[in-house]
C-alpha cells in the first residue's frame, strides 16, 4: 500500500537582517504548503547570516531559547498551515549553546528536537567555538506524516548517526546543511545517497544559498530514496523551494531486497564504542 507524502526544502540566502530572513522563510514555507508539502525544512541556522565563518564572541547574542522568537514564529506557522516544519536554530539552553533543529507539529507543538553531535572546527566553519556537542543522542520523532530523524550538515559524514536513526525506526532523515563551494557538491551527494541506501530510508538534504564572496553556499537540495537514487533532480543555486513526493511504503520494499539491517552483526562491532586512548 502506498503512503505518499510531499516534502519540501527551503533554500534561503540569509542576511544580517534577521527580521528579513524570518519573513522570507515564512513566505517560502507558505508557498511550499500551498503546493501540498506536509513536511518542510529550512537550512542550517537559517535565521542568521553564517556567523561561524569566523570567531566573534558578539555572535553569542544571536542564540535563542526553545521558546525564543524563531521557534515561536515557526510554531505559529506550522499550526496555521497544518504542517510539520523542521526549524534549525542557534539554541541557548542554560549556560550551553547548541546547533539545533526543532521539529514542529501541525498543532503548533514541539514534537522533538536534535542537537548537532559532530561539531567541526575548520576554516569558515568555526562551529566548535560556538556550539557544544549535542547531548540528546539521535532521537526519532513521531509526526503525523512519518517518523523523522535529523542530521545537521557535518553529521552526514559520520555513519553511526544515520544507522542509529534507522534502527530507531526513522523513515525520513532531514539534513539541513550549510555547504559552500560547488565543486564539493558531488561528494556531499555521494555520501548522502550511500547513507540512504545502506540504511534503507529517505534523506532530505536542504542547503543554504547565498553567502559572501569567499564562501558561496550552492543550494542543490535534493531527496535521496531508500535505494540511493534521487526522487528528482537537485535544486539550483538560488532561493526557492524544492518539492518532491516520497512513498514511505518503499522503505519496507527496499529493505526486503537490500537486507543490510537484517544482516548486521552487532557483537562484532564492540570496538566502535570504545573510547580513544
């Protein structure tokens, strides 16, 4: 039996004007919902310009709590439109700061959240100077439109998170990203498609666009099927919405054909959880 839903990614060119970024996000989400999308994701840290480009203590003022402006606005929108929104945010929780994403339900409720586990510290992605490594594990979040997991950007290259989500019952993994330099796009696509296939689930990659002369985010958002193929051609380099249909019933069919999860041998993997010396 088919279980088809339409999902969407919003490609946004975020500026230093947060009010503009939020308004633009609302407009694009509304367009996606009008076209039938039931699950809509924004890109990584969409409400802000890409402040991890450099290290600046003043940027901590951009952080928000779970009941802050960004999440509150998107909760109202998800309720108004009757959809699920994946809302990445620079989260402040007590004295800690996280690169997070909230999953908001069609009743305007927070269904769950994820905090980025793998936090890079490389030129122009100085994230470890801002964010603590996630402490929520890899939650699978129940929504009216399927079971959703989140992986944020750099997480994609660590197979353990995707596998944990697959074993936890995720059907769709949403991956908001902030990837620049279009020459690297094929490597990101290859990694995501391989993860979708080896775990037998859908992965929706939603990338930023715009940026600065030395760091141009390239968009090219897409959705990978459980067999590793793409549902449609990737998006372009401009602001806008990518829309695609996914059939959650395909997950069972693919997993019965490509039996990777069945043939796992967990007892042989003990070294994977040993602490490094």
